[in-house]
C-alpha cells in the first residue's frame, strides 16, 4: 500500500467511520481496490 492510499483512506475514515472496520477486513490488495472503487462510486451520490 502506498502513502497516497493511506492518506486517501484516512480522509475517507473522517467521513465514513464504518470503513474503519471494512478496510482492515480487506486482506488483499484486490479486495481493498474493490472497496475503494465502491466508495468512489458512492461519494458522488452523497455529495449531491
């Protein structure tokens, strides 16, 4: 995991505390990437 990913996830945690237990449970990069993709899809809808 890169420092950029860590910073991005910290920013997400501030908005979405539920990711505090979702992200650690994603043990593989593929699962983590899938979660980030889902979050990116969800945030635009929440921003409206």
